[in-house]
C-alpha cells in the first residue's frame, strides 16, 4: 500500500481540511479581538505559529491515529524546504510535547520549546518536564527569545 493510500485510508486529508477550516475560524476571531484591543502584530503571528506547529505535531505524533506514515510525508517536506530547526508547542508538557521534541531531535533538528507556549494540567509536572526537556532534548526559552531567533521571510512576489 502506498503512503497516499494509507493517508487516505486514515482520513488524513479530511482531518487536515477540518483542521484548516477550524484554524481559519479561530484566526478570524482572534484577529477581530486583537484588532479591537490594538494588540501588537507579533501576538497574532505567535498564535498562527502555534496552530501550524500543533497541526504538524498532531499528524506526526505516533499516538495520533493519523501518525506513522504521515511522519515520512512531513519529514520529506521539511527536508525539501531545508528546515533545520523546530519550534514545538502544545498543551501537554508531560505527553505529546516531549514525544515530539524527542522525535525532532532523533531527526537531527534543533528543537526549541517556548516556555509560555506549553501547558499541562499539573503545574509540578509542567515545570519538571520543561526542566527535563531543557536538560536533555531541547532549548527551552522564553517566547520573546524564540521569536527573536526566527528570521523574517520576505515574499518574492
């Protein structure tokens, strides 16, 4: 079975369309709210980055029903784009986030975790996992530091 057939069998394409639609709705609402409070542009950009990384994480997480073969597809895309670093965010610092960090490290990426863009239900577990990830697998940095390290890409249109 080809990768395309397996992704189709697992409804990856439907899930991606649904995620993109939901992300668009969230971004529209966030844009309206941020415009009304005159928030800096970087806040919107950070939210967009978090949503994109979350989507990639969701499709590459082995625990995800879409995982496995989707990992190979995304790895190919990242390689073709000459990506050498990953910014990992998420809601479970004791589960999906460390798993994704380890996956990134195993694929020879420099992995960065913005401290403010990771959460967990248990504050003690959250703190312990950030310390563990920083000691072993990733650079855990303040969000401002991470944003300062991301180069601004100019459109060539």
